């Protein structure tokens, strides 16, 4: 029989868990920016219809992410300023796309080495300012996705994907954003434009690469490349969901708040479960029904991405869940699904989130040590 003291302790623990869960899913008074979300959906329908028309949906993901990430990297300001920055981002992204799809069929050791190098460079980009660091992390995430998509294409005989086609699709998505920005600039009377996603950092001031920042960049690179080694080295079924989950769940920098880190982890898990359930829909279908369900899921993925763009301020966990679900559906839409496949997808996502959690704990230790070193001793009385 439980004692009153034991019951009170369990009640306290339950109350604390509820409070923490409430913080994770707490919504901002700023609300959902539906105007931004619908604007993204309107623009994203362009590449969707184009690739439907030409019959090469295997390039849709590159075009959509080129468009989405170009919009996130848009710094605002004059059109010349926007065009130059987005063009530079698009060109670097084209190189990342070529690298990811180009080596996806190579030996797994090359994938691990490339993932380590790209993640390390992205982590060290903090030296060029918070904004460039944020855009570098976008490209880092895209590179991990390209490895998974390219690997799946090479092991699925029904689809043929060319690296140059993926690069062209990515570049076209980024160029489409520049065209939209130009039209918006004309409509607004050629005035400076606000930053589309104001929540992303705008600071471009350089920072000194301290030892903790370098160490954390190394830890992130080791974690993501280690997940790539497990997924591709062991040839795990749908194993590329693991490094994608690690990249989503990991905190981007040493200073990120604990709440935001937990929200990233919770969002990654929710997004993976939603994507796995959606990918069960085409299981057992063939012919015209399979075609219809696949096209429908592509639209659903766009709607999920739209909700993610709109919910960036409203709730970070739900934003992460929507973006992760939409991306994972598009990544694995060409793969046949059954209950075993969905089990593997969720299992590797949980493993990836677990790796991210361990890295977060290690990052917490680094942050505490850094705080102790930088803390000033109390002033001595005269």
C-alpha cells in the first residue's frame, strides 16, 4: 500500500511533468502568420505543377527546398541586396546538392567523411555572424537530406535521378524566389523589403571562434557523421532517417535555450510519426490508385510545409514537427511502404533523436564549464 508521502511525491512529479509539457507546447500570443504560410504555398505550387507536367517528380524535393531555404535566407532590404545574397546562397546550395547526390552511391566511408566536413564547416560559420551561421545550418540540413534521397534513388530501380537534374532543380527553386522578390519589390513601389522570416537572426558581425564553440562544432560533426556511418555502413533499411533525425533534433549552437532544444526533439519525433503514418497510405496500391495517392501526398507535404512556415513563431515544437513531416514524406514518397518499413522509419528516428539528446547533454556540460570560466570573481571590499 502506498504511503501518503509516496503519493505526494508522485503527485509532485506528475505536476512537474505537466508543467514542462505545457511549456513545450505553449503558443505565442503573436499567433500564426497565415499570410506568410499561404504565400509560400502559392509559390510552391509552381514547381509542383511544373514537375507534374514534365513527369519528373523525383526532382521536386530539390526545387521545393531550394525555394524554401532561399526564402529563409532572404535578408530583406533593397532588391539588389536580396538578389546578391540569395544568388550566393543558391550557388553554394547547388554545390552542396551536387556533392550530396554525386557521392550518394559511393562507398559509405566517403559519405561519412563528407558529412563530417560539411557539418564542421557549417558549425564554424558562426565566425561570420549569426545570420550566416543560420544559413549554413540550412545547407547542412539539406546535405544530409541529399545523401538519404540520393541513396534511396540508387537502390530503387523504378526511378532514375541525375545529379545535374537535382542541381538544376535546386537552382531553379532559388531563382524562383529571386523572381518573386523582384515582383514584390515592383508592387511595393521599389522600396526596401522587410526580412520575410524576421525571427531568424540578422546579425552579421563577426565573432571570435572560442574553444567551446570549436569543440561543440566538432561534437555536432562527429554525431551527424556517426549517424551516417551507422545508417549507410550497416545498410539499415530506411536508415537515412537516423542522420536526418539527428540533424533536426540537435541544438544548432551552444547558446540555444534548453526549452528550444526540447521542442526540437519533440517536434522531430512527432514529425516522424506523422510522416510514417502518411507513408502507409500507398501501401498495397498500384496502377492509377497509386499514382493518385502519391500525387495527393505531395500536396499534403506542401500543406505541412506551409503550416511549418506559418507556425515558426506560434510554437517551435509544432513548427519543427510540420517541417520534419513534410520533408520526410517527400524524401521517402517513392519508396514502397508496409508496416515493417514504418517500424524501421520510426525506430531509426528515435535512435537519431537519442543521439541528439546525448549531444545536448554533452553541450550542457560544455556550457556550464564555459560559464564557470568566464564568470568574474566577486569584488573584494576595500
